[in-house]
C-alpha cells in the first residue's frame, strides 16, 4: 500500500492567527498579512480537521459522521484548495493533491446544484494597518498638530499644514 505524503495530509496553520467561532461560521484574522477570513460551516469543519494526520478521504468520513450526511471527497478537495489559497494551511503542506484543477463549477456539476449550500466557502477581506488607513491633511489645510499634516509640519495655533523648505 502506498504511504501517504505530507501533501495528502493537510495541516491547518495556527501561528499568527486570531480565531473566533460564531454560530455558523468561523472568523480568522491573519496577523501576518492583515486579512480577515470568514469560513462557512463546511470550510470551518474542514479546517478544524486538518491536523496533518488525516487525508481528504478521512476528513470527508469525519464530516459525514458529524453532519449525518454523506460528504463527497470532491467537496473536501475544494475546501482544501480554498484554504491553501488563503494561506490557512501550513506552508509545509506543499500543493494539495487533487485540488490543482478542481473548481466550484466542477464540484457543482458532479454533485448537483443542491450541493451549493454545502460548498466550503472562504471569504477574505484585506484589513489595512492603522497607518495605511489614516489620512493626512494637505498643505494650507487647518491643523492643530504636526501629526495631522502629510508634510509633518503644522505652523501656528490653530495653524495650517505647510511644507518646510
């Protein structure tokens, strides 16, 4: 029997993440690249079962038991591809086999449109750092502190932003 490799045993990334469980979804904030990810129930179940010891087939079996419904392995591969794309799997999990060409459309075609409700979905949002989100005032704009001005110079009290020459 062929021995499974690392690529077939996905492991969820845990370092540098803030995780918050909600009723039907899991929110994951990546501290490294400042992205917030919302995993629906199916994607969250897949991610939680990525222990580096279970194959996609074993994950499908476990989710089938938990959901009380048969879960096809294709659904797991789609979820793993989404998790890999959003960097929620460890870097050591090179390329998840089977996920390389599988698309949501392929899975829907194979399983039927009724399976759309169970599709693993990961929605991501970029969250800028405070310094990137802040706005500054341009030259000749009223100010009360140097930090408010793009030039870093507020002259007067109250003053206006100026450019030092």
